[in-house]
């Protein structure tokens, strides 16, 4: 990912005041909007996830950053029940 895009993500978080809120957290969960087998832009690009996590690590002392992933469709019913998500 280009340095320009990394800076865009960093500045978007900074301008939204996200770092102030994130500094107060011991753990952070990032949940992309949509995850399926389609290529970007239908899915959350890995490069953006990397840039997002890098920016959070630079500006916080957070102990744990997790990226949550989910599935869509009939297979989700059994897995979400098993994992306790629903």
C-alpha cells in the first residue's frame, strides 16, 4: 500500500478523534463491514487492515488489537450458534 494511502487512514482516524477514544481502551476489535469471497471493493482489503492496525499501534498503548471476521449465508447459522455470537 502506498505511503499516501497509509497517511490518509492515519489522518482520517486523527481527524475523527478516534485516537483519543482508542487510547482509553486495553483491547480493540476491528470488524470489517462485509467479508465474503468477492474481491475488493466488496471486501475489506488486507492493505487497509494493515494500515489501520499500524496507525492504532503508533498512537496507543493498546494491549490487544483483534480483527473479527464473519461469514454470510446458511453456513453462518451453525457457526454463530456454536461460537456464542448469536
